[in-house]
C-alpha cells in the first residue's frame, strides 16, 4: 500500500527520525497526538487508545482505559523541548518556529 511505501522510503533515508505517518492528522477522533498517548499505527495513521498521563475518568478516554489503570506521574519538569528549530529540522506542520508564529499572529 502507499502508506507502507512512504514509511519505508522515509525510514531508509532518515532511519533515526522515528516512524513516518502517511496520515498524521487524528481525523477528528481527538484534537492531536499528545505526550502520553498510547495506541498503534495501522494503515499509516496513529490510532489513540488512551493517554497514560491522564486519569481513567478523563473525558478523552471515551473508549475506556485498561483495568487498574493509574496515571503515570513524570519525575521530570516537562517532557516538551522548547529549543530552537533549525531550518532543516523535520517537524509536523503544527510545530512552528518563532518567525512562523509571529506571521500567523499578525494574520499574514
């Protein structure tokens, strides 16, 4: 399938950059893939099951969580890297560098 060809092509060229998704959008099932999301990849898309950082009664867990689920508590300040993006960094369209952020805020 096309998504397998795409994934294999990207994995060959950029083997250290993780798993390429043919369809990175969550397709309206949830807002976006977030840190702590647990799921699987099928047909080029990530399918979220639950988030390990959220309690079992969180509204985003519409399909439930595993039995005896307890949220994982991180011992680090933040898992989000707010470092500088370089021009050739690979990133999602939703990740902006400061110049792009200013342009969007200015309505350009």
